[in-house]
């Protein structure tokens, strides 16, 4: 697509159904590297094919750090920040990631299983005794990931309401002014600064305590990096999993045959989680801009130094060249090489934890809630949050 042609607005309007925006399919077929206009009025190149997206995610010439420059193209009123792990390239990114990698290894995450199962059981009991219809988002899909990450970090759960509200503002694309985003970010930073000082006075072995020790004893990160790292772990650590889990529950309720299959064959749940992650067309679809640090070519399109690139994970996960019948939801799909957690050095740090949380949440729901579970309203009556970095449900009313 020529730069001079009219450019479509991105993110694309969300359809009333749960289908991927039709624009993704058209672009994969006709213009896999296409110029788009962002909500800020800036422009970027949108990648929609799996091969191009995967290659871009590991291309060091496409920089997250360059996207944090003051004059770089912007998606909205906020960016992760130049001192966060999401706004860095190697070697700084690798330095910070190493500080917490041990907390997210497969073995360490598996050790959390009993506690997550206990938390899931506590939440499902609240679902079962609540007046119907029950909102599965607030009672289950949001509450469980928040409790898990807050315990891991050592953040008091009593503060959940204001912390979640601030994180909603920080990760909005256009629903809040730049000043409101700054105020919310400042509020979370101030909260975490007080928590960090408490860790210094009374050291702990939770994840926040580990980071404070790395700062004070090893000088392995700056004070600003410590604050921003804690903020990203706390906010992204619950937002992404909660949104994915809520969307997963909706998807299963919208495909009762697949839900029934999981009831009969719970051993399919791990694979079902992978398919639920792939099938979600609104997974973090590209709000993390990358900026070219030199001229390069993607496909047959020339990208100039300083231009922004969006690697659309949601479109890549529905690429017909990789996934047979990609718009069909199939909990038995194999292989399933989705990119929902990214790829390369920015592959999601908490991917194993998110998988475990979703597996436990689904298994607990299936085992404990009657098999007459269903949506309490028509699917097209549900309200979606469209102003965040990923489309997510506001609520999910169910009954049985």
C-alpha cells in the first residue's frame, strides 16, 4: 500500500459480534503491510500476517525504546515508559528481566498451583451463593488474577479498588485526557513508593521485596526502574490475565458444545486454554508500537527510519496460512502456535502463570458450577471496554 493512499483508522471498529474485524482478513489478503492512522493522528505500518508479525517481534531494528522518544508516533495518551521493561530494548530489558525470571519459571509457577486452586475455590463459592444473575467478571475473572499477582508482589488486597481503577486509566487509549493518565500514574507510583519504603524498613521475601533488595544491595536497577517495574508487574499482571479469562469464559458460553466437551474431557483444558488465547481476536493487538531505527523492508514494503510498526497478534493468530479454518473455535486444535504472549525477548514474562491461572479457573468453574450455566442476557447485549489497550468485557452476567 502506498503511503500516499488514504489510510484507514486503527484500531478498527469492533464488530457487534465476537468475530475479528473484517479489515484484518482483507489486509492479510491484499496489503499485509498497510499504512494506518492512529487515534492521535500519527501514522504507522500495520502487520497482519503471521510470518511478518513473528519476524518483527524479533527484529532488533524495530525498537520499543525508540517508541518512547518524545517525538515518536503515539497510539494514545500513554506509553509504558522509557524506564519500564515494556519500553526497553536489550541490554537494559535483559538486565531487568533477569531480576524476576526465577519467580516465573515453570517449576516456580507450578509450585503456586495449590494456592491458586484455593483462591479459585474461594471465588467460586462467592459465585455460587451470590444472587443471580452473577457477574463472572467482577466475581471471578477479575478477582482471581488480582489476588494472585497481589499476593506474589505482596500488595495489600484491601487497596484493590483504587489500584485497579488507576490501572484502567493508565491503559486507556483515548477515554481519558493526558492529564488524567498522568495523575493516575502518579497515584500508583506514590502508592508503590510508600510500599517500597515499608519493604526497606521491614524486608520481605515477596516479589516486591526481591526487587527492593536488588536495588539496595546490588544496585542492579535504579529507583525509577524499581517503581516502574513494580507498576507494570502489578497492573499488566492482573489486567491482561483478567481480560483473557473473561473473554475465555464468554467464548465457552458462546460455544456450548465446546464447553460440554470440556466437562466430559477435562484433560483437554490445557489445550483449550491455548485455543482460547489464540481465538481471542482482541488480544493486545498492537498498542505496543515499535519504531524503526534504520530503513528496512518488510515483505515488499519499505519502512523508513523513525516510522512506527504495529505487529497485530490478533490478526496473526487468525492467519489462514498457519491455522486451518482459523475462525473456528476448536478446543482440540493441534498444533497451536499462537502468538498471544508475543515472541522473542518481549515474550510475556508471566505467560506460564497466566496459563496456570486460566487452567485452574476453567477447571474449577466446570467442576463446581451446574452444567446449566449460561449467559443471562443475549451476547449482543454485553458491554465491551473498547478504550483500553485490548478489548475486554465490562461484565459477564450468567445464570443456571
